[in-house]
């Protein structure tokens, strides 16, 4: 097949998308606006390269930022290229680096079984180091130290360099000392944190140029998604890999660079053509997601930013509904408005999963979640309590981690007395002190406890524990047990379920959780077959983010921060808290660079909506225990006013300062069209409003969303009543009497 015939396979794409697909050689920056089909372009570009026989599948590296994105990309590649698609390296930065380090980590002093420390593990280790250095955590919080360490690693700075730069700053010097001990403890434990996985791969390439050359030869084409979110180490990693062939294609949107707090630097995308000489830039501006009104609103906001390459989103979709700006009295009224709007929409035929509620900070979620719960609206909070963060799951995973790497001090100290083995905190502290002095792991020390006077009294108990771990390690290495069987051996030999029943509340739920982990392990073995090793499983769950677990097929409304929403889309979106001081946040208003990032975040939030967008604000809001009265968000005033419909009260002053009254379909400032005073929140009940309807057990009711049902229990709760109702179609639901508008039959 000649090149012309091959290119005909991509005639379904628009002109700019085709240009991006057919430009295969040299550096390429694809500026992809929100909803412009960037994943489609990536998949088709890979398909075109393979169909043109420019390289073999394993010579392509496609890097994304989340496991979810990597999985979707790989799946779509396999659909587009059935033969060889599975051989393409489509993975996150961290999993790509992990794969390289598992193979060559011994060159820089790590085994192939190194452990990956998550945030909680890092905090625990830093807190131990603070005690060792006699530093009060109130003066120098662990979170601050970890942030500075992460920043140093991003800039490839060693503890020695940080200490040198501290000069006479005692605070920075303390952080540098903590950094030095932290790295030493990680190395002793054969462990890395997430920053190490990137910086150690770069270090490996620098120390072993032959390994870098090997991967440069392997990867003829490199593609990086979400390039605007890369940091300095990630830039260094991909530029080193692309150093030989120069075929690097990055896809990103400078208008969606919102992760500065994680170390992302927008300069990577803004200076791409200066960094990679001869680079070509292609803009994807046609949006396939949203209505034109939503796009015009996003364009209006982002046009106020400085330091951007510039593009204007457009669509062939309809103009769509106006954006509704709703003013509410308080955050509870705001939440009630959101709940009622969702119920009304579902009653008219929408699904709960059509709705997303976005907010600037997690603290805003409480009132909204309460309103959704009281109204019986199924919902999920992204960024809430993750499955792998639960105590019992972390215990079980810690056992698996110690079997995989017994020198992992953080995980070992978590389980050494769980279930209780009469190994006290003082004994563990002694063992840790001895291990630190010898430069050995705690496991090595307690395995030989009889040789240390401070541990001799507990030697028998410690020996029993290490014997248990040794037996489990032997079982894992024998190859006689599957992962699921190994997991069951842990539960059986630790008698963990009995421990939960005796020691913990909600034991049944906790036992269900550890059984669910067993299900996850079985699914992992089914998916990975011969490659389903213990190391691979632990790596997968350590690299997992909460958004990876988001199930778009489940019929539930989702709540999340705007940062978490990036990459997702929903028919209907609420952005709550559109007030100066909330969004943009108070900390960013006086800093132009920070305000630019907040504006990019607004752009991201607005472009999540496909059909309808609600921007909600309040007259007064309680956050962190204080009540504030904030002005309307400047981002609302940056939207062309003809795109907005104000409800709930008079319109605020526009940018020109002129006030204009906008009629509300329900009421305007308490005055109805007929001239009578009405409640400006008519149409939904305030949280403190008492229902006039009295419900009793046995009553048959008709709910506008859930249909017919019977009340099977009613429990008085303050000024309200919790009703348990068995519905014919949706099963049993718990609703608060004051929130559920139902007709008694």
C-alpha cells in the first residue's frame, strides 16, 4: 500500500488532526485545546507510523500521566492496530521509569524488588527523623519538609547541595539534614519515593551511558501526553531519550497547566520550539465536546491570561443553553439547589452520572455531600477515602510489601505487632536505633535479636515474627502458590480476621474489605497471567491514583475538585463557590502568576461541561469555622455577559460597573413578576425548612425520581426524620423527610 492510500485511512479526521498524524519526523508540539480529540490524534498517529512501517511496535513510547489514561490509550491502540499494538510501551512516567529501574536498578544500588513509598509512608519516615533530630513538628511540619525535598529532587539537587545553599538559614539547614537522613533510610530499606523513580532513572542514564544508548536505540518515536504538566526531571528524562533520533511529539495545552503546586512548569511547553530546534507547532482548536456558549465562556476567561501561546476553541455543535449563574444565601442553600436541580433533571430523563459537582477545595464538599445524601442522590466523592487507604487494607498490603522486601522498615514497623504479638513500641524503637547505627535494616537486626542486649528479652517474640515472614517469603519464592493463595496464607497464619473481630469496630465491613482485596488480586492475576508477580501487583497499586478508580459507567453523580476533573467530561457541570476568596482563592489574588494558574483552572472547570453549566455563589459562606461575605468571582465578570443567565437575585455589577436587573424565572430579589414578595429560593426547600407532610411506617409514597415505594422505618433525627423506603424499582433508600418531596398514596 502506498503512502497516499494509507493516508486515506485517516480521512475521517479534520485537517489539523491529519497534519498532526502525518508529521512523524522531528520535534512536534501539538497544542490541543480542551475536547479537541487529542487522544484520537495520538492513537491515529501511532497507527499511521506502524502502517507506514516506519518502526516496529516496541520502538514506540507513549507516556501519559495516569494509569487510567495509559490503559485507555493502550486499549484504543490495540483496537486500531490489532497486530503488534500490545507491544507498544504505553505507560505513565512512573511506571515507565519503574520498568527501567526494575531491570537496571542494581547499577545504582537498588534490587529489582525495591519498594515504592507513598505519601503516608513518607510522612511516617519523616516524623521518625524529626524525633531523631529533636525537631518540633509544630515548628517544622513533616508536610513542609517533604514538599521541599520533592522540590529539590525535581531540580536534581542532592542533600549536600541543599545544605550548601542554606548557608546561614537554620530552617533550610534542618530540612537539608532531614533530607540527607531520609535518603539514607530509603536506601537502607531498598525503597524509593515517587520523585526518586524519575530522578534515579535520569541518574542511571547519566552514570551508565550505555543503558541510555540502549533505550535511545529502542525508542525511535516518543510521544508525551499532557506535556504542560511535566516538571524539570520529566523534561530531562524525555529529552535524554529523544537525544538520538529527535522524533519527539508532545501533546498539551498551555491553557490547562494547573499543577504548579506539584512542580509542573509551564515553561516546558512555552519554550518547546527553543529547546527542540526545528520544532513544528500544530494547533487543534475544533472542540467536539461542548456547546459554543460554553466554549465562548472559556475563551472569554482565558483570554485575560498572559504567557500563553494563544488559540480559540470553536465547535460545529449547537450554540446551546446559556450558562446559569445562581446566587444562594449560604453554602447549605447552594447545596440544596444543586441537589434539587439534579433530581429535577433525573425526573426529566437524565442519568445521575450526567452530573458533576466541581469545587476549588475539598472543604467545600461537606455541605454538598450532605444535601445529596439527604436527597437520596447516589454520588461518589473523588479524592475521598480511597480503598487502599483503609487501615485493614494498608495492613494487608504491608504484609505483602514485607514479603516482597523484608528490609522495608516503614511497612515492617506497621505490622510487627499487628495482630498483637507483645512486641512493644520500646522494643521497636531499640531495634530501629540499632539498625540506624549499623546501617542495616530493622529486619536484619530483629532476625539476630539475641545478639543485642537491649533486645534479648524480646528475642523469642521477634524470632517468631521473622520466622513467620521467612516462611511466607519461602512460599512466595517457591512458585507453588498463586498470589491469591499467598494472600490467603497471610490471613490464615496471622489470624487477622479474629484480630479484627476482637479489636476493631465495624469488623464485618473490614473483613469484607480484605475479601475485596482478594478479589482485586484475582482480577490482577487474570489480567496479567504469567506476568502477575507480587512485585508487579504492588507496583500497580502503589502507582494508582483515585481518579484511576473512577467508573464512568456507574450511575452516580460525582463530586471532585477541579484539579481532579481534568481529562473528564460531563453533560451537566456545577462549579460551586464562584466568589473571590474562594475561587480564585484568597492566596492567589495578589500574585499575577498564581492568578494566571487559577484562571487556567477556571478554564479547565468550564470546559468539562458538554451541554449545561451552572456557576453557583453565595451571599455568605462558612469555611474553616468563619463566615465570609465575598464578592462575585472575577472569572464570572470575565465571561461575556450575553452568555449568562442570572437566577436567585439581581445581577452583580458588570465589569463596566453598570448594574442591570436580570429577571429570574423564579424570582428577582424577592419580587415576583406579579409584584408579590416571594422567597427567592422558591422551588426547593431550605435545609432548615420543616416538611409539612408527616410520614409514618407503612405509608405508600410516590417519589418523582425513585417512583413508588413503602416506608419501612422512620427515625427521628433532630428537627428531621430519616425515612427508610423500599422502592419498587430502585430498592431501599434512606431519605431525610425535610428533603424528599413525595406524594402520599
